[in-house]
């Protein structure tokens, strides 16, 4: 990919405003105010969730309780732009399960209430994952109790929010090609103790606890070009096909969408895969979108330009699939991204993978997403 300029330059915006009679309010606003103003100055631009909703898409973000409490300005940005929230960590086992016999919903309930009081929906992440497990898990779980522990966790947690959920990530990241199994399943405690049927059990238990909830299989590393992602796609497709054929109550595939700016995330392999997933009758959800910039040049204009280009290319590609009705980013502002921790830059600069910068100002990526929503076909 060549080094690009920001998606919408000031001149582009002016041209758009001059040539497009009745241009969207956000374009007019950008022209009047220029890029790089404060978040407050942009409040008249409308919101991501509004423009998405006008195309039949729900836009939302991952949030953390601590951040929403500590940073009211950030919380304001969240309520302005989101229609659905997902807790980053508060619904993971290590947050919910202080002991084998206890459930602590204080973090997730707080976020659910925050969402509700601002007219937003709430989605659940995640019921089955081999990461973020409490310390007691490994010494406690064995062949005899694994099934009961899994089922009681799911029925209690899903039951707690029954009738109120947008959707649940029932199983997260169940494929790991490098583990060497023919079916590509990741070797986790659940697989070891319960066999591949652990997924069937999990989806059935979630469905029983909340028959109305949309149940999702959520996966990473599906988007890039290249052989590794292709193997990942094939293993996931085979898995979804098996689940659907067996009548397992699964309704959607979550595509995490954490990827680097310099991959072609609108490639033909992904396109084929998405058509095949739609043919299975499943919804497609974009669940954790952010564009990693840790390998890009340090120059901020160049970096932001490449990141915004990737947002625009990916969204204008993915939103052509009408089964994509939910799109979540993994945070809104670079102030709180998890990315630098995961992939620090060699030059020590902070990462800029999200739509708003660390001062909560909209970046070119914000404009790119607004534009992609604006151009998306209605569903
Ligand atoms: C991440 C959280 O954002 C971090 O705060 C935490 O330290 C690690 O997990 N894929 C997932 C998410 O499904 O649960 C991960 O969330 C990011 C990658």
C-alpha cells in the first residue's frame, strides 16, 4: 500500500460541499470548522450512530466502567456516538467469578445501566474463552466437573441479562491452526475435557437461558490477505457449517477486525468467505474494529492518513454485505486504546488506531467512517 494522505482533505471537503447539493450535515460541519478542532466543536456534526442508523446499521464501541466513571468527557463522546456498548473485560470470567461459587456482576451491571439510561443497547463478551480465566480455574476444573461448571456459568450469566441483550459472544477465538488439529480447533481446557462438543453445549445453554438473544461465534485473524488468514477462514467456515448442520442455535459470526493498516482487508478471500457465511443464514457482526499503526511511519499526518484509508476501504467493502448490521470499534479514542500495550511501537510513540485522538478530537479515521456509513446501502 502506498503512503496516503488523510481520507478527506480540507480541499476534498470543500469540493464536496460545493458540488453536493444537500451534502450531509457532518460534511458541512467539517468544512465550516476544519479538521482538528475539539470534540465539543464537533458535536454539531451529528454522530456515528445516527448516520449508521440511517442505513440500518447499529454502531457502538467497547467501553470500560473505570474509564466512563473517571472521564466524563469521554463518557459524553460515547453517548454521542454509540447505540450499543460492550464491556471490554467486565463480562470475562476473571471479572465475574471471584470464587468457584460466586458471581460478581457489579462491573457489567454498571455498564448495562449506563447503556440503558442513555438509550443504548448492551452486548455480551464473552462466555467461553481460554483467556481471562480466574486463578482458581486451572486447579479446580477437571474431567468430572468441567461440563457442570461451564453450563452453570452460562445459565447464570446469560440468565442474569435474559431478554435485555443485543447479542452474546458465546465462544471467542475457538480456532488455532497452529495447535495442529485437522479441524483447526484450539486446544483449550474446554476442548480437552469436553471435546469439540463444548461449543454445541455452550450455544444450547445460552439459548435456553435467553431464547431471544442473538448468539455469536466471535473470531480473530479472519480479515487479512494471505495464506494464514485463508486457513483461518476455511477452518471457521467448516466449524460454522458443522454447527448449523447440527441445528446448534447460532445466529451470527463476529469478525473482530483488529488488523494492521497495511493489509488488504477487502480481499477476495474474505469476500468469498463472507458470502459463504451469509449462505449459511448467519448475520455478520464487526465486533472489535481497530486499525493497528505500530509498523507505520511516525509522522502523524502520514499515519492517520493510512489508518483512515484502511477504515474507509474496509468499511466500504464490508458494508456492502447486508447481513452486517452491527459494527463495533474496540474503543473510541486513542486515549484508552489497548493496542500500544499489545503492539508497542519501536519508536516509543503512542498508537493511533481509533477514531478520536488522545485529546478526544476526531481524526481522519472518524471522517472516513462517517463517509463509509453515508455511502453504505440501506438494509
Ligand atoms: C482485551 C482487552 O481490551 C484488554 O483490556 C485486556 O487486557 C485483554 O483483552 N480480542 C478479544 C478481546 O476478544 O476480549 C480482547 O480484549 C482483545 C482481543
